[in-house]
C-alpha cells in the first residue's frame, strides 16, 4: 500500500516509528503527532483532527500487528494531550479503540491501553462523565486482570476517575445503576473489591443519592459480604453500615417495602456474618418502617423464628432475632381484626354487633397513631378513606408459617414457645380472623401438650384456654355449653353468670364476671379432645395430667373444667380409663392450691350451682368407689359416705382398691381435711362421720394406714363428757343436708349401676386374658 498517501497527514517517518517495536521510537512519533494536532487545533481544523484520530484508531490501535496497536495507543494519548480542553469533542473516537485493547491477549498491550486511557481521562476530566459507563465496564474487567502491572495501572486510572466523579455534580446515577447491578454479582474477588470501592465513593458524594437505588444493589452487597477475603468482607460491612446510617437519618425517603424480601432471604443465610447483618437491618426496618413491614410478616417469621433456638455460638444473631420478633408482634393491633369489615362498609353499611360496639372506643383511640405509621406504605395498602391508608395484615400467611413450625419436630424449644406466643397474641388482637383458622390449628395444639418442655406446654395451654374462652369463638345460635359433639343426657355444663341468666351470646360476654368467663363452642370440644388425648397417651396422663389440669384451672374457670370433664367421663366407654381419670381429677380437687375456692364451694353446698356441681361430679366419681367416698367427705355428706362404705362389701376388693383406701386415710390427716377432724369433737351431731371412718378402718388390713386411722379414732372424745348447754340445738350440718334437696337414694343406685359395669368389664378382660393364655399354651 501507499502509506504516504493513505495515512496523510501523518508523515512516512511517523508512520514507520509508530510501527516500531521499540518504545522510544514510538514515543518520538507520538510527540510528532502531538505537535501536528496542536497545529490543527490552532487552525481550528476539526476535520483533519478527526482524520488523524481515525487513522490512529483504524490503522494502528485496531491493527492485527501488536506493535502497530501499541503505536496507535500512544498516538491517541498524544492527540488527547494536544487537544487539551477540546478533547471532550472527540472523546468517543479516542476512548473506544483504547477500550477495545483492554481485551487484548498481550498483557503489555493491556498495560499500554490503560496508560493511554489514563492520559485521555486526565486531560478531559469532567468531560468523560457521559462515557462513564463504558469506562467503568472496562475498568471492572481490568480490576480482575491476572497481570500485576495491568492491575496496578488500572488502579491509577480508577483513582483518577473516582476523583473526577467526586468533584463533579453531573454524574448520571440513573444510567449507571443498571451496570452496577449487573457487575455487583461478579464472583471475582478483585472485581468485587472494585465494585465495593466505587459504592463507598458514590456514598460519600453529597450530591449523589445512592440510597434511592439501594433496592437495586442490596442483594448483591449481601452476596459480596460472604466473600472469602476478610478485606472484602470488611469493606462490604463498612458500605452496608454507611447505608444503614443514611436510612436511620432519612427513613421517610427509604423504600423499605422493596428491600423487605431481600432481607428475608439473607436472614436465612448459612454464613453467620450475612445472617447477623441482615437480621440487624431487619430489626431497624421493623422499628423504622413500622406497619409497612406487616405484609412481609410471614417471610420475616420464617427467617426469624428458627434463630430463637440458636445456642451461645450464635448468641448475637439470636438476640437480634428476638428483638425483631418482639417488634413485629407489637405491630399487630386490634384494628387488624376489623379491616375486612372496614372494606365492606365502603360499599355496604351495616349495623355493628354487640362485640363490635364494645371495641369501637379502642379503635377510635388508636386511629391517629396508625395513620402516622401507615402513611409510608402507599403502594402496599388499600385506601379506606380519602384521608387514611391502611396496611393489610396477611394473617393467612402468618398462621401457615406458625403452623409449619409447630409441626416441625426438629425445631428448638425457644422457637416453639415463640410460635405459641404469636398464636396467643393473634387470638388476643385479631380473634375473629383467627377463629377462621382454629379448626386447622386445634389438632397440632393438642399434640403440643405432649411436648417435653413444661414451658412449651404452659404457652400451649394459654393458647387453648384463649380459644376456649374467647367470645369470638362462640358459634352463633348456640349457648356456651354447646360443642361440636352431640351431648345426650340430662346433665348440662354449668356456666356461672351474673344475674343468673344470659339472653344471648353477645350479652354473655358482657355479663359474665372476669373470674367466671363465658365458655364458647370450642370449650367443650377442647375438654373432649383433651380427655381423648389422655386416654390414648396414658404416659401423658401419668406424667403431665395433673400439671395440665391445674394450669387450665388457673387459666379458665375451674368449675367449668370439672363439670365438663365429669360430664364427658359419665359417657366414657373405656371404664378403666374413666376410673383412672376420676382418680386424677379427685387428687387435683383435694390437693391443689389452685382449687381452694372450688373446694370451699363444694364443702358447704349452699347454692343450687354447688349442689348441681356435686351431683355432676358424683355421677362420674362413681367410676372409682374410694374417690366417691372422698367427695362425700369433702362435701360433708357423711351419712351418704357411710352408706357407700356399706356397699363396699359387695364390691370386688383388689390390691388397687385397698391402696386407694390407704391413700384416703393419709389424705384425711392432711390440712385439707382439718375441718373434718375437728368435727370428730362433735360426736353427737356427726355420728355418720365416725361410722364412715370406722368403716374404712374395717376395710383396711393391719397396716400403717390402719394404725394411723385407729389412733385418730381413739382420740374421739366420750359424747357424755362433751355435752354442753346448747347441745340440744341441731347442728348446721344437719340443716344444710335437709335443705340440699339432693336425692341420695338415686345417687346410691347410680353408684351400684356404675360399679356393676366395672365388674362386668373386669370379668371380660380376665376372660380375654385367659383365652390368650390358652392359645399360647396350645
């Protein structure tokens, strides 16, 4: 080719020097080009300048020959120097061929390309900002270059570009973010370091608001936080820390909702640093954004709940997770139970029910605070009025997560407790919505009673008690004694109430005193299923039965519990279980401090309610002869106790039977029966008490219990010595018994009938056992 003609205005000597393999010769040629371009600038000859740049680009920088490419790079740098402040007019033509050389296989050539671009950028300064994205893209590749010289050169160029961005107010952040979002997912350590360094620089520039675009890069930042390099992790921690400071300063401008799911994902990371950092962010988000975070509650709980069972090795994560959990729980308010009704009222106004009218003052009082919090969440909420925007609580999702965690047997104790606390909190704050889920939750809540932890069982009982007593669980058209199971027979569950009667389910909730709450439709269902569980899991009854029932007596009305259980056991087909259960209930009734009030109520039988309760208990207590006698002792029905003991002669006396008599004798010596022992002083008015005790004595073999009762009866004074002036007056005990209107003859017949059933059942079991033995022998 005719080089002189084709490459004019470059002189042939300059062309030869640019193609030379020696750097010094290429440098001389570059100086000549610089001189030439200066002349063109002085003449304002733009066309010639463009022609020179085009020749250097096409014929040299993009040439197939490596030395030509090196010559082209140094020539383009010389052009830029010569152009000075005018270089901004030709930046596209100057930069593109140099960036192409960044991908060259020769490391020396990549270094020269870096050097050339440094000179171009140094001259152009702020004029390069419109081309920032292509420069950043090229630099991000050089940051990961294996050659140390190239990497060193790219770092110099990187620092120069950062200085330019920092001092400029014309940086196009909107155009840069897509590139940053793409590059932030690089797995190369050096590329990651490069990205983080740029994020830190952009954060430090006052005129650049990177916080607006944080949702675009937050996920990538958390991934970089898991890098193997301690230095990169530290840099990323600093960057995230700076962002969090900005968020705390300007929470009103933060897009919390767009970042919530990103945090949920990283709160479940296997890397401890990522998980802890994400959890700290989540804590701040919940506290700063408030109810804006409610729509993401199910995801947050999925991430947070397992962390509550971490051991001391992850103590920090556990503590932050606990704060997140508590803060999120506080965001659920009673108004969340009325959201559906609020939506309906926009189209169809309806009269409030009695329950709604009770909650109206609470709604009005907390309305203003909710308005302030929810105003941040316009995209995620539905408008209830022109002035107010509300956040919808995704209760279905929350309940699903809680249900999943309860079913997962591998989760830790603290997580199970937190799940139960959540359920209790939701039943308190949003009872009407929660009762839609009760049928699905009920089985797992019952199974949780078999948990190894007492604390878990306590929380579980609190939830079940709330379900059983909440007015929101009342089935319309049924009284509080109605359950899902049909209940034949004359005995009804007694629900104590003020004024003696209740007109409707709504009024029941209002008229019952706090100490005797109305039981809803689930109460009886709960009692039935609890007894079924005790029947199928005898170990649960033996180890935790008393504990569970005592706690329920604290949480619910003890009279209702005993009345309903006695009612259910009256129809129990498994007579052996019925006897065992009655014995357990009787022991609780006689020994638990929680039942002091109920014992006093039964001791006097002054009211129709107490007599009704006695009759109900008696009918079921007949499953166990000795407990029936102890109930008569408790209620001071000594004549009937004596009549029962007389019937014991017709019963099959077993070792278990005698053991229970032994225990009853021990019980008589306890503080609970102090009044009974004192009544032994009044021999004349309590003859049947003495006869009943002698009857027990005659039943016992010569044992320690026999000696104990014998010594007690020896202390009974001579009635002649105990006579006083008013001894002719009838005792209060007789007055009470004659006024009680209890048909003791019918009760005695019922006792005989139940005991005959037990006798038949024992004979059937014995017969089956004998047949089994014969089969084994054959």
